[in-house]
């Protein structure tokens, strides 16, 4: 049995001026969670810190450049549907400007800004956890 390394990743919950959150639908061609919805982000490169990775991933996936510092929402560990362990930092990012566009159709087929109370389905479990934490955090404000 081989040793599997934990993959580090960063996820961004982009919040528009109306308070809606940006969700991305995974392509049916990806190996993990095909066709399901999530918050955009991805795996970090070697020696890349979480915030750098988040900025790079959002730019590569959606053409988004963050102009404000993202706020850390939570750090979580989970396993994907193929048994790979992930260490993920999820950030809240205020976003205004042009609507982002998927830049990697082989990974993401569509995006949608939705109310936190009406997310798209099916939503992957990790995104459900982030959404719950986000909603709980917003109630406390």
C-alpha cells in the first residue's frame, strides 16, 4: 500500500455587492465530484502559500484579480470521493466588477452567483461546510 500525501488547496467564497456567492460547476470530465457545484479554487503548487495559491487559482479559473485581502473563513481536512486527503483553507473575498467567466472549461462548465440560502445543487460536502460556516459567521455580525 502506497503513501498518499495530503494535498493543500485554497478556496474563495466570492461575495458580490448584492451579497450573493459565486459557485462553480465542475465539468463532467474531471475525476472527482464531476458535475457538482463548489466554490472556486484549487490545489497549491510547491512552496506556494495559501493566499498566493488562491489568487493564482481565481485568476486561472475565472480571470478574477482580487483587489482586497481575502479573509480566512476556516481551515478543514477532508477526503475526496477518490480517497485523497485535502487540507483546505477557505477565504471570503469581496468582489465587484465584471462577471467572472470560466477560463478552463475542462474543469468548470458554468458559474452562478446565488443567494447563500439558495445554493445550486448538487453541492459537494466541503462546499456545504464552507457555506454553513459562512452563514453562521454572517449571523454573528
